[in-house]
């Protein structure tokens, strides 16, 4: 696997991390913007891949971007104004080249 080509980086995404915040009523978790990246968004329904629509209902969605170590702790991704929970982060290839996030729709 190689890094994403410029033509593959069509979608902008915001990567969020969780941070503990102390408040008057105890600790709570807050989403903090980690970075804004460009990458490749793919959704799958059965065996078909589609990059046309960002709407995902019962499909598996993945977002891939170039590797950075701090991206492995991402909890939530926003693509096109829609927030997705990250269910799994996969480091593609052993050369730390690309990260793939498996996403679930945040309803």
C-alpha cells in the first residue's frame, strides 16, 4: 500500500478525540477537534463500493487518510456535516502509511 494520491483526497473530514472535563457535577467527556484532513470516504452495501453519497444507513463506511500516530485515538469523524463514531482503526501496511477508520452512523 502507498500513500493516498491527490486525486483520492476528495473529502474533508474533522477528526475528534475525547477529553475528560471536570465540572460542578463530576467528570464528563467532551469532543475536542484533533485535526482537519483530506482523505477518501467509501461506503459499502454488500459488494458494491460507492463514493458518490455521504449518506450511510445500514452500510459499512470507511475513511482513510495518511498516517499520523495521534490519529489512532480518534473517537468521532465528521464528513460533510455528518458525524460518525469510529468503531475500529486499522494501520494499513507495516510501513505506517495509511490509516483506515471503520465508521458507524451517529444518530
